[in-house]
C-alpha cells in the first residue's frame, strides 16, 4: 500500500479533548499542513547550517543551528497538538516534502549572505509565518551539546521543567 494512499485515509483516535469531531476535522488538516511546512523549513535551515561558507561562518553556523532548534520545537508542538486532537501526526521527510508549501531551497549557494537571504525568504513567505508565535525564552525542549570523554560532541535532550503557560 502506498504512503499517499494511507495518508488520504483520515485517522482519528479516541481522545479526551472536548472539541466536537466536526471542529477537529477542520483543524487537523490545517495543523498537518503547518507540520509539513515546519519539517521542510527545519531541513532547509539545516541545509544552510551545514553548507554556509565565508568570513562569518561560525556566527552563521551557530545562528542556523539555533533557528533549526526553534523550528524543530514548533514541529514537535504541532505534532503533539495533532495527536492530542486524536489525529496521527504525519511528519516524515517524504510526507513533508510532498505536502510543503515552501519553495525548494537553492543548492547553488555557499556564501553566508546568500544563505541568510534564502532562509529569510522562506520564513517571511512561508504559510507558517503567521502561525508561528514569538519564541519563548525557554523552549519546550532544550538541546545542549555535551562532550564525551573521547572529545566528540553530541546533542542531548534536556526535558523542560516548567509547564506550558507558566
């Protein structure tokens, strides 16, 4: 069975959310569309992060890493909202690439300024722009770099200690 055929079949699980099913049926496709855009935007920011070159390399490399972390947090939030509403969060790379409304990232750029312009263009024209709230000072999940005894670094996930809305 193809992935697209499976995705066309709406899946709604039992939930304790008190929104009527008719409203959830309207909200879920919107959240799925925003999830696809957010996953696509995350991969495009990662593309810039991995490929930036030039005199401002380290500053831009770190900036793109931070932006990717923020977009990843939004993706996670959208996926969690979908599942809370009783839907399945369809956030794989293939599904997101198929559904995304964001234009393709240019592969023929390397200069830092060009990557910044490409990311700004996607953020300012992406359908998710108006839906993305201003990031909080403490994100849902804080990713930190830790260094092992061998000197290699890896990301570790630090769970959030405060509750949403506090």
